[in-house]
């Protein structure tokens, strides 16, 4: 049986994809993590998806805001899932 | 303890703490504890026009549980050391 | 052994607290514990609005539960005195989303 934390170790120093709470996603190189899933990502890109309501048409418009972070610590309690597949 | 040690090594460096209420605070890392509570000195709010709520605050204590991200100096710490420390840590569970 | 960041250096000083529901409460720190529960004396809440200046609501002696606290700031009295709160316009702070 492989434990989940053991599996994440296989992704150390590699690109990973993280789905976070509040419609945020991150990709970047995993440099460190702990049992809480606190992590450090290098050269990370965050995609934040939000919905805007068009005032005239009342249609829901989905927006994606991206930003780059050279080195970022992520608090584990916001993490939903991790994947080694970064082609999202 | 991994990240507690990591942050202790970063004391004195400039960081930006992004909170779960979308507030972002830049400042000099003064200290950190086992809960990853953070004390910043020379605190500046990133979007000061939008958030003038902390104009008279220079030093602050940020509760670890309210942190979303901490933007770190890229040349902060040896990445190899982080990898090694992680491998040792995850084993102990 | 509980090595935590203490707020000892702020006892008897004026602090500015941001709570998880986005409120700003200013007062004198009288006590705290490891859970960051705090006792605030002579406290008032500063209510921010985009339509009028900052409103200050007198609260008195308060205990604020640690799990409701985002930030404890050391208020620089000189800086604060130089602010004209009646001219400040701002949206209220957003609540913390966990």
C-alpha cells in the first residue's frame, strides 16, 4: 500500500498542479511539503476564477486572473487536491 | 517542524503575507512560531488605497490560521536543503 | 513547552485588531493567552464606509476569542494622531474565508 504523503514525495522537484479553495489553482515546482500539505512552490502561476454578473444582460461571465509568484509558501488548509499532471 | 525551521531562517528578510480576507501585508519577517503565526515589522499594506485600515500600524502579529500564501525571496534558502528536509520529514509522519 | 510568539511586548499598549469577520477594534491590550484570546480595555470599533468618514463605536472592556482574530497590530499613536479619520473613505474589510 502506498501512503498519500509518500506519493507526493515522488513529485518533489517536479511540476505539480494544486486545486485550492476559493476557485484558485496553482502550478509550479514543488520544493517542500509537510503532513499538513503546507508547501513551497517555485515559479508558481496562480489562476483565480471568478464570476461577474453583466449589469445589462444579467449573464454570468467567468473571468480568469493569472499571476506569477517566484517562490511561494502555501498553507495546507487551503489545499483540495494535488496532481502531477500540469496540463489543466 | 519543517516550515517553522524554514521561516526561522528567513527572519530579517522581506516577505509578503497574503491573508484569507485578500489583504496582503509586506514587511520584514521578525519572528515565527510553531503555529506559523508571523510577526512582521515595518508593515505596509500592498493595496493601501483600497485598505487604509492599517495606516497607523507598523508592527503586527498575524495568526497562522488566516494565512493563504507567503511570498518569499527567491534567493532565500538552498532549495536542495528543502528537498532533503522534506524527504526526512514526510517519513516521520 | 509551548514556545509561541508572545504578545507580551504589547501589554498595556494600544493595539488595532482585525477580526475574521472584517471588523477593526482598537484598544489597550491587558492580557492574552496561547490561543491568542485577548483582553482589550477602553476599546472602540472603527467602522469604515465609502459614503462617510470612519465611525468610532465605544465598546469598553472586551474579550476577543483567539480563533476570531486575523491580525493584532501595534498602533503607532503618533501616526494615528496624524490621521483624520473623518476624511477616510474605504470599503469595509472582507471576512476571512477559510
